[in-house]
């Protein structure tokens, strides 16, 4: 009988208890991609590690990216070659270590007669003469920096080829273009895959648990007071836990400076949060195929990507310095900015009504002393150490999370006097081992269960070999094979799986991060909040009142996130709740992760 690692509310409670009762080697604060990476690397090196996240995993910046795994062509004009090289090498590793989650993606970069500063080129040749040659040189460099990790060499495209590949682009003034290669991923599912891999290697994980105070002894940090932030999550036990650890890692992204101050330290890293907003549009509305498009130039010297992502296109992003970092939401100005630039380049202009949803996040940019504008701040990362021993890691990108984590763990190995090793270089993430062989089985079993091709493809792409576990849930209860939203491939089994295997504790955890209904549905999933709450209630033992409260809380959250588009989401009233039976389990047995099994 096959076994699936359980990561449920009960396991979370057990993990918290263990963290509070037995000192850790490493405590990680922050459950975005960076903290997840640190927890995995620490566990893989044999450390006793715990991670706490004040909200849900990937609820910060890591759930709001453009979802690219890339070197970043726009950093070339900034001559940030070390960053590009590092990111391109990490791209290659991710393609190997998580092949179901990270996929090569081709980008069409059009060149227009009016182009002067495409891709943020700082100098404009007179009349744009020679721009093609300059871009060609830049892309050659990009290919070279990727070295043997390169996905494919870039190539010049004729005007006709650009039009054939990107028919949505306005033909007037189009001269030629380029095709080059990078990769795309699913940011929240990547974070979850890293966390599940860490848990399999012995890491203890708790979402909804915030570091609120630090404990010192003889001038050194020795622990953290962590408070549960979800009402009822501690089930009558104390909702504050003292966790002691020899090494404490601050991986709180844009909150890193605040966390340093909370520890009583002067902030060593200067973070300049920079807000980025995306529009989500139906792919067919744009006529977008499987290739991304780079809108080469905005008035403020930026580029905008149109990225095919599931059934939608992501259009973004904006980039401007902000002070307020909690709950970023698209503003009217940002929507107008993005629509304005999009409409300069697409044949059939889009209106606000064509926007399905928007989403925003804050980049943790590191302030360099010479930087004046957010676009010139650094995407590189830094690891700094305060006098009391707090290790803070911030900056970087989704793409470079593994390298960031490695740098942190090298410091810890050094402190411990251990020989440095880099196990995550080749460590396959959960769902990746045996993926090539499992694909056929997943397709076959999915078809036998009556699932359509889009659902089967989605399950493989989101869960890798673990899709077999979801199919087992459908085998146990056919109703779990039903789509949650008619035009999206998410099914009921994913709700049950999220609760049992991915520590989902609220309706928002399922709709916004375990799945992306919140991003791909016009009501942000508010129309299915009650159904999801009912499925979760069955798993988590929620009362009827709690179920209703959860669904209503989600709808309120969806309206807040929708910002200027909130009027499309019905207010949270009159919920019709379906009541599914508890699914029987077919050939799967759930097992608790054991901390020592991989040692
Ligand atoms: C618009 C945009 C587009 C981007 N696109 C890309 C892209 O396409 N490719 C790419 O490689 N990178 C991209 N990035 C960058 C990338 O998303 C970030 O660098 C990365 O997600 C940062 O991850 P993190 O874990 O450091 O921060 P976060 O994901 O923000 O995680 C920090 C976590 O710490 C938690 N926390 C804070 N305080 C506490 C506390 N006291 N106790 C416990 N937990 C706490 C927060 O809740 C949060 O979940 C983009 C960023 C933005 C904003």
C-alpha cells in the first residue's frame, strides 16, 4: 500500500509541541520561499529545524510574483551580471529538481520603429538605428551566462514571424523581434513543495504562528516567543510557545528589518519595499498562445510581461517604492497604468471589464547606497549577522531561493565548525522523484476515473507524482472529482488533500495558495467559498457556525483583495452549504512524518 505524508492540523499541533519542548538547532522565522528553502537545506544537512509563519505559507511576496524562473533580461542593462548568472544557474537546477513545477517558456520580444529604450537600455542610439544589434548582443550574453544550463539559444525573428507567434500585437511600426528562453513556475506550489520536502526530511512546520518576542541570555539570542494567530488553532492549550534554538534565521522578506528590530537589533539590512501589481486576463481574450510576450518599453523605462499561466494571462508588473507593506492591493492608478501600456501594444484594446482579477506584492529590494529609484535597487540577496547572533536573509528572487538558503546554512555550518556541504544542489523536491514514469500512470488512472484532460494535466503539473494521492481520493469518492469552478481545472479532492497534506487551515489557504481559484476566477472564488468550507469542515470537524464564519471571512477577504473591482464580488450573505460525505480512502494510507527517518 502506498503511503502519503500527512501534514494536517494535528501534525501542526504536534510539530509546535515538539518545537516548544525540545531545543532546535535552527529556527526559521518566515514561511515564504526563502524560509522554506532554509528549512529544507537545514533539514537536508541533518539539523533539527523548525519553521514558523505568522500567516499562511507563501501568503507574503512569494504568492504574488510573475511566476517566472528566470535570469532576468532587464538586469543586463543594469550590468548586474553576477545576479543574472546566479539566477540562470538556479533556473537550470530547478528545471531538474522540480520538473513538474518548472517548465521552459519562450518569450517573444518585439522591436518597434518607435522603440528607443527597449528592455530598459540606458542609452538610445539616434533614430533607433542599431537597436537590433544591441539587443542581439545582450541576448547572446544572456545565453552565455546560462552556460550549459541554457534552455535554448535566442534567435532573431522577422516581422512576419513575430506576427505569426504573437498575433495579438499591433502590426503598425513592428520591425522585427527576438525569441529567447526562460522558465515559468507556480510560486505558491513551489513554496509548498519545498516545505513538504523539508517536512519529509524532518523539519517541523507551523503556519499561523508569529514571532512576537525574542529571548536573550548573556547577550546571545536563545529563543523566540511564538504566538498562534488563528483563533482556536491551539485548541485550549496556551497560544504562546517559547521555542529555543541555537541558530535563529530571520527570513521575513519585506518584514526583515522589523523582525531585526523586534529582536532588539539595529537593522543591518536596509530594505526598500517595491510594490508590483499584475492584471489577470483570459488568454483567449488576448489571443495568447503558449509563448510569453515582452512589451519592451514603458514610459518609466520598464518592461511588462504577458505570461501564459494556466487558462489565464498574467500582465505585469508595476514597480514603485512603498512604505505600507501589509495587504498590498492593486490601486486604480496601477490598473490604469498596466491597461494603458498593454493597449499601446495589443490590436484589440482591453477595458477594465476584461480584467478577471488583479494581485499585488512587495519586493524586498535591498537598498544600495547609490540607488535612487526602485528599478535600480538590487535583486541580489544578503545574509547578515547581528551581534546577538540573529541571521537575517533577504533580497533575492523566487528563482534564487535555494542559493539564498545555501548561503545561510554555510554560515551555520561555519558556526558549528562543520564541514560545509550542499545537499540541495541535486535534491529532488517532493513529487519529482519518478515523475517521468508516473506521468503515464496519472493520465491513465485519471481517465479511468472520468477526469477530463485539463484536470489531469493540472493535477500532474501542480502535484507531480503526488497527483496519484489525489486520484486515490477521487477513487474513494467520485464527487471529489468534480470541478470547483466550471471553467477551471481545480477539483474537490484538492481541498481534502490541502487539509490533510499541506496544512491548509482556512478557506483562503485553499482558494488562494493551495489552488489559484482566487486568482483565476472573476469572483476570486467567493462563489465557491461555502462549498470549500463544507469540504474542509468534514476534515477539520468545524461546526455549522464555523463553516459559515469561514466562508464569510473568505468572501470579506476576497472583496478586500479585489480593491477597485470589489463590487463584482457579492457581499458575504445567505450561504448555501453543501454537505459532502467523508471520502473513503482507496489505496492510500496517511502517515505522520517522523523527524528521524531521513537521518
Ligand atoms: C510583483 C512581483 C513579481 C515578482 N516576480 C518574480 C519572478 O517572476 N521571479 C522571481 O524569481 N522572483 C520574482 N519576484 C521576487 C520574489 O517573489 C521574492 O523575492 C520572494 O518571493 C521573496 O520571498 P521571501 O520568502 O523572502 O518573502 P515572503 O514571501 O514575503 O515571506 C516572508 C514571510 O515572513 C512572514 N513573517 C513576517 N513577519 C513574521 C513574524 N514576526 N513571524 C513569523 N512570520 C513572519 C510573512 O508573513 C511572510 O509570509 C517578484 C516579486 C514581486 C513583488
